[in-house]
């Protein structure tokens, strides 16, 4: 059973979307674009956002196109980003790379702490399809939920009567053009 995600009970964690890494990620441009879409919606709706960088001395900084939405990324050497998520946060939304390593290990740690976790399927990636698929399978087996970025945004607003619905609809349409 999954909790409904709402802006007030969610945090988005951007896991290691670092510029040096993205060219080797299968469909890396899509991962960045869908993350940007989700972060834009999160900002409009007041959803908390945080980001991590894996070994930034070696892998460099977060993709600059995400800078407006993520604040100061937290540096990590651990593959899991769970240590940075406050224990009182109910629902954690994960985007990032790589699906089978850092995203999956973050899911395992968050689930062991009792968090509900949603992994945004169109905003995570790995170097190869088999790694990505294995990661998604591990994520589901660990009890996390897979969700599309657009579906999550509509879950956050819940109704066409939401005061920010038109704002959200405007850039959802941008994605389809």
C-alpha cells in the first residue's frame, strides 16, 4: 500500500545528476529534462528539494541546468543518499543516476527507515538498459513505487481546481510540443 504524495509531505532528492556522468547515461538528456520538469513543478507547488553529488572532486558538479531548483548539493562518498533525508519526512521522491547503484541503495536505506519512496521512472537512468532494468526491478522488490514524472505532478495537485493547475498545465504542454 502506498501513501498519496502531496506537496506538504514530500521531498524530491536529486541523486548524483552530475554533468560529467550524464553523457554516458543511456538517454541522459531525457533524465535531465524530466528532472528539470519535475523540479519546476516542485518549486511552483512548494515541494522541498535537495540534491547529492557522488565524489564531486572526481565526477564534478551537478548538471548546471538544474542549479535553479536544487540549492547547495550535498557531497557524498557513500552510494546511498538516504543519510541526507530528514527522518521526519514521510514521502521521498527519487530521481537521478545510476538506477542500479545509488538510486537503488538509497531506496533500500530509506525503506529500512520506514519512508514511503517513489522513484520517477522517466527521470532515472544507468549506462546500459540491462543495468537500468535490474535497478528498477530491485527498487520495486524493495517496496518502492515507480511513477512517471507527469503522473506524480498530477498526484501532487490532485484536482483541476488546484490554484496552480493552469501553471502546471502550461509546461506539461511544453513537453508534448
